[in-house]
C-alpha cells in the first residue's frame, strides 16, 4: 500500500515526546483519514480512533467519552512513561469542540499523561477558528493537500 510523505511526518511526531496536538487539515477527499489509519497501524503503542462523521448526535460529551476511552488505553499500559494516541476525525462537526479539546489536553498535560492527540478536519475556516481561538500554542498544523504529480506517479506508475 502506498504511503504519502505526510504519513512519515505524522509518524515522526507521534514517536516524539508529546508536545502539540497534531492537526491534519485539508480539503475533503485528500486522504486525511487514510493517512491517520495507516500511521496508527504502524505504532507499537495503543491508539483510539473516533469519527464525528458517524450518523449519531455528536457533542462535547461525546468528545469527553472518546477521550476517556483513549486515557483508559494509556493507563492500561502501566507506568507513566508509556504513551497512546487518540485520533478525532471530522472534529469540526462537533459544536464547541475546541474548548473541550483544550480543557482535556490541559488536564492531560497537568497530569503528565503521554496521550498524543491528532485531530482531522476538512472545513478550513471552522478548523482555523477553533485552533486559533482556544488552542493557541497547543497545536501543529500538518496540511494535507490533493495528491501531487510525483505522488501519483510513484503510487500508480
């Protein structure tokens, strides 16, 4: 299976010490979900993937519930030195998502929890507003664009 160079960037960040929320942002159908799933499959530590795209009501409580599942996976690993990854896909579909993510991220930081967080979103404006309003200084944007010609040539010949 072809792996885009962006996958390597995300994998490197998740193997580093937890510093920032990783935000994969780009237009619809550019491969954000595929990249996240490919990277999760390569990790040697636990992960939890949740999508706000599913046809069930999503709100701040849903984010908290999913975050708690990820924390449980982290705690099941034992000592504090272990880490886990939590991926939230289509996060912009959850009203008030940025304030909830900020609060939970800050709680984990205060407790020295090594829970890496990756958020994926396709609405550039909604994502940028949420990131800059509530999460300033807490995130790194990894832009996901449409495939380049060299990527297509490598993948498809």
